[in-house]
C-alpha cells in the first residue's frame, strides 16, 4: 500500500486548492483504493464541517504543527528558516509511515527518504505581473524555483502551463508531468436543489469566479449595462470569495461602485461564498455559465460546466481553448459589446439543457479514470525508486 501525504496548510478560502485536493482524492479512491492510501494533515483547530469534502476519501490527522500561531507552528517555521529542514513535520510524516509527500506550489525538506510531488497551479505572474507587488512576485518565483529544484515530480495542469514553465526553465525535464484535473459532482448529481429559489426566481446567468482582479468581472457588468440600455432584462448572479489580497480589495470596491453608480443592483447580485452544492445547482439552473477571466491555470468553472454538460460563455484565451468544452461559446474578454450580443441571443433562445444522468455519469467516469491513472502512475513509479 502506497501512502501519500497531503498538507492542508493553505486558507480554506483558497477554493482552488481545496477543490483540487477533493478531486484528486475522489479520483484515486474511485479506482485505486486498494493500492493507495491518502493521509491528509490538517490544523488541529479546523472545524469538522470544513473536513466534510475529505472525510470519505482520506485518513485525516489533526496536528498543532499546522495550527497557525501555535507553539508547534512557530517551531516548525523556525526549523524551516534556520536549517531548511522541518523536524516537526518530519516526525508526523514518519509516524504515519508516509512514502510520498504532495505539495501545493511549495517545498519543505523532510529528508531524503521521502519522495516529493509538487503541483504548480499556474504561472499567472508571467502574464500579469502588474497584479502583484514586488514582495509577492519574489515569493511566488522563489516557491516555484524551490519546488522544481527539490521535488521528484512537478505536476502542471495544462500544456499552456507547460509552455509558461519552459519560459522559466528552458530545458524540458522528464520530471514535469501535465495532468488535466476533472471536477467532480458525485454527491450532488441527482439533487433537486429546491432551495435555490432564494437566490433568484427569475432566469439568470451565473458567474462563479473568485473576486480576484484577473477574473475580469467588469467586462460582464458592462455587457449587462449595454443590454439594459436597450431595454433587455437580464440578471447575473456572482458568487465567490469577495477578497483580493493582491489589490487589497480595491478591485472589489471598484466593482461595487460600478454597480451602484449604474443602477445595476437589481440585475447584478453578489452572493459572496455559498455552499459548493449550491454552486453546482446554480450552474444547472442558469441560462449559461460565464467565465470572462483574463487568465486561468485550468479553470474549475469550465470543468464543472463540462461535467454537467452545461453551456458556458468563456473568454477566448489559450487555456480555455485547450479545455475545449463541447458547449463553449468564446468571446474577446476586452469586448463587452461582443459579450452583450451573445447574452442577448441566449436570452431570446435559451439553450436546451437535458440533464441526462446516465450520459453525464458515463462521460465523467471516463474522464475521471484518465485523471486517476496519470496520478497513480506517478505515485507507483516513485514508490519503487
């Protein structure tokens, strides 16, 4: 039995990381439960409700080493800084007989007997450095450099990310693997979502992206305004964490100001964070999903729409073309007029959404199996070295 450790050492508000772990765990447990055990180390003070996405697919170990500002947490950080070796994390990993440690864009030395896999979500800073300050850029670059140098395998989510990686490391490396992740809708596939009327009783479009500056909400808001000026009624629901650490929330204030100044409060609804099953429900109930982002690593919004066989309107950027959703409609992310025409067409003639359980399950299982196989191949190969 191969034992792989994951650390939940990032904020739970980082939905990208949480969902990635959840999807990896689900895929591996669906096909390799008898060959591989997933151990998830979490902060000792984490609430049980926050562990629900992982409790059926991993062995969860709570530890003070990951509890922010605890004595163990401070000592752990001190070891990392002074000797580039974390004795406390090494102990909990050794006690659990771990073979492989999986990091999320990070690296902490736990000794040479451990094998390391490092997932790098994307290289956004290469394309939009203006969204980061100098300190943030330095940290991001150092994490990637350190992770690549010290890990046995580096996982990227797309060929687009691989192209970016090769701009930093000119020489191709056989320790870099591209694995497209697949978003699961397992426990929510057959839900009725009767309680979603509280969000909107009218037809709506849905934009379920975090409120980060590169997510480009403003182009969609401008398209909504264009339609209203033509007396075409439209409603847009937006959900996601309303925090942007890079812009100190200036981006969010800008969005709120735009909605207020243009009298769009009845047409653009901010939901903030909502339960994940509600996100899936709103995807199902919407006229179409919208992802206007200027940049993605491998978009969860696109993958969720693919998993639900849902129409999605998305920015015409390389990664979205690579993801290639069957029911995708592309637009220039800098052109609200083009987007408004697409929205108008769908309002006048909404896409027919036949939620065929058997068809969706079959497609999703096939994609999930490929996802699981690629990860298991990595873990199996490392365990034999």
